[in-house]
C-alpha cells in the first residue's frame, strides 16, 4: 500500500471533502509501514474497506418553528465500521455539518473506539440545523422530526448515537424520547442520557476529565507536575468546562476560554466560582464568552483564538482545525510543553508537524479525547445489565482506560530517539485491532 496513491484515488472518487481526506491522510501515513508488513491486508484490499464507510444515510428533516413557519434541514448518519461492535458515535447539530465533516468524524471514531478496548464500532451523524437561538420547543420538534427518519437504522445492538457539538442532555432526551415511542422499547440506544432514564454518572464530564488524565500520563513520562501550570483551553462548552474543572482540582491554572466570537484571557486564572458562572452562562442563558470578560474585568479578543497567549500547556477543546501552522509556531515559541486535544482533529497537519519537530508532548484527539466515548461504552454496559455504578466506580474505570490508551500509544509510537509520536502510536494501535477483526470476519 502506498498512502499517497490510496489518497489520490479517494480524492478522485469523493471530491470536495477536505476534512475527510485530511483524516484519512493522517492515518495512512502513520500505518503505512506496519500495513505493508502484512501482505494479507493488501490481498484483501483492507485499506480501501476501512477508508470507505459501510453505510451512509442522508435525509430531509422538516420541522415547524414557534411562528408556524416550516423549515427544512439535511440529516445524516455515517455508519463507518462495526467490525468490533455496534456502530457508536455522536450526533452533531451545527450549520457547518456536511458529509465531509461527518465522514472524517466517523473514520476517526472507528479507531478511537478501538483504542478504548471496549466493543464499539465507529459512526457519526447530525444535521446542519443550528440549535442556537432556537426555543426548547423548536429544538424538540426538530429532534423528533430527525428521529422519525433515523429510528429504523439504530438500536442497542445496531447503532448507538450520543451527543456532540450542539447536542447536550436536552437534545439527547428529545431524541431518545421519540426513539422510544417509535420503537416501542426502552433500551440503551442512546448514551449521554439523563440520570433519571439510564444515563451514567461522569458521562458529561468524561471527555474533559479523560483529556486531563491522558495529559497527566504524558507529563509523567517527563517527570513534570501539573500543579501550578498555566493552561490555554479553547471552547466553552461541555469539554472545555470539565477540562477546566479537572485542571482546577489538580492545582493547574486555566487562563483562557473561547467561543465562535472570540476568547477571554484571565491572567489570575479561572477559579471554581468563575467556572460555575461560565456553566450557567452557556447552559442556562446560551450567552457569549465575552460576558465573562465584562463580569470579571479581564481581556477579551474578538474574532481570535487563544494560541498566542503565554502558558505551559494547551488543551484545544472547541472544533476541528482550530490550530493552524502559524498558531502552532506561536505555541512552541511561547514555551508550551504539551498539547492535548479535547476536540476532534483540532490541529491541522502543518500544526502537528510543528509540534513534532519541536519534540513537545502532543496527543491527538483520537487518543486524548477518547474518555467521552469510553464512558458512553460504560453507559451501554450499565444499560445492558440494568444497573448503575457510582461516580467513583465510573471515574476509576475512565482513568484505567486512559492509562491503557497511553500505554498503547507509547508501545507503538516510541521512536528510535525515545520521542513518543502519539499520533503514530494511536493510529497503529487503533488500526491493528480493527484490521484483525475485519480480516477474521471475511470479505463482507
């Protein structure tokens, strides 16, 4: 297999899908050497089978707003690979949603889920519907209309969706309620559910907590203590909030948060009290992060990202491609020692190259942000057994999973000079498990 030839063919067959091409390129370049040590993979055309989704659903979603006006959005579900378990991955509601973004996310999800060691395949879905500025009644009607189209193609042993950008507890509740009515069953078909109807403790916190747990494992390899370290965090949603919460608990100092309009820089650090303000601002009032700067009298920069600020650690927790090559150069120049990704593919290929050339600790999202889907997998287990674990039990299992992911990254990613290439390690570890499962199941 020659990575560049495979990629050229995918670009020819699926043009105008840059995010999808980017995700595939990163994995192919990492696994090329290992893949070519297995001629049986090439004979079975394994790489093409793992790049192209098994199934893609696209459909129209028609809903009515509070004024009685009818709107139409597109809905999608990409079922990428179920070689190691039911399809598993979130639903994203955002104006930017298209096939390219969802195919990249489903592709990434397949290998991320493999890394967790839990029996979950990879999927992703969503719509170009934007819940911002919509009433709860409008969001409910949209979710119900979306589920009316999707429900036949999901189920506890088929495909288990969850939340993602624009889909929190409210939206999952509406999706699940409609699914339950249509399917006439109460099963663990969704994760991220409310605690009153089958949700798992620690699930909302899991992606942010897990990212910090992975960061701790990286820092241990250099005998670095996280206490007192200033941290740049992007985003201000679920992942960013709980990343900050765990950082504060461990004695680190988060100094930034952001949203699509700009970022705040609080040199005194975001405290527990200030973080509670952010949670209320975002979850209850759907406000903008600029209001934090007005409340606490700190710096706010419109239409920008926080990567030029001085700190010790960066935790991108917003969205894909939020750190480009120039941003990465600023991060390195400012002496940041570690970058751990809470978002999916937030660093461009140029940025990753800068980090790796500088030999700083760099963890890709498929490894560092796997905590969210890990606890989703644990929620599936609790639903299947009709039991509920304590927060302490779930948190301990989450820590163990993140430690195992880190160990596998070190195992497959350590280079001759001792530098751990976490991108290579995560990609090879995730790929090999899926590849062996596909081979064992024949040509299907």
